[in-house]
C-alpha cells in the first residue's frame, strides 16, 4: 500500500511537473518572441542612432562651412566698408578741388573781362598812334619835299655866287 501511495504521489508530481514544464515552454516561447521584438527594436534604434550620427556630422560640417562663409563675408564687408570710406574721402577731396577750380575759373573770367577792356584800350591807343604816324609820314614827306626844294635853291644860289665871284675876279683883273 505504501508503494502504491508513493507511485500515485509520484505520478501526481510528474503530472504537475509536466504541466509546469508545458507552462514554462509556453512562457519560454513567449519570452523568445518578446526578445526577438526587442532585438528588432534595438536594431531599429541602432540604425536611427547611426543615421542621427551621420546627420550630426553633416550638420557639423554645414555649420563649419557656414562659419567659414560668415568669416569670409565679414572680411568682404570690412573691405567694402574701407573702400566706401576711401571713396567718401576722395569725393570730399574732389568737391574741395572742384570748389578751388571754380574759384580760379571765376577769377580768370574776371581777369579775362579786365584783359578785354585793356585790349580795347590798347586797340584805341594803337589806332590813335597809327593816325599820328600817318600824319607824321605826311609831314615827313612834306618836309622832305621842302628840304629838297631848299637844297635845290641853295645849289642854285651857290652856282650864282660862284658865277658872281668869277665875274668879280675878272673885273678885278681888268
């Protein structure tokens, strides 16, 4: 009887263990599925992380490029501002030069007006002097003619004197 009880007890235990084993197998299958899902999820997360790292590297490079461009732009702006300042100074200098030239031009115009008046006066003087010279030429011609006439008269009188002296000498000899 004792053995029979033990066998019955063992059978019960075996049945319980088989039931437990079945449950554990199901649980194990369920856990394997869960683990598989987690591994898939982990793979996806890794891919995402890799993709994010690539994006971060790209953004870092883009950022560096933008910083370089910004630095280059700042240099260009500085250069342009310097050029602008120089051009402003040149413009101011040009304005002063223009003002100076306008003043000189104005003075030269006044001088030109004064010179024209002076020229007009000189032309009047020249005309008067020409008239005087013409008048003097007429006087010189007249005096030359008078002089020639007088020389002829003197020559004629000398001749007459010479004749008279000859006649006088002859008379003295007689």
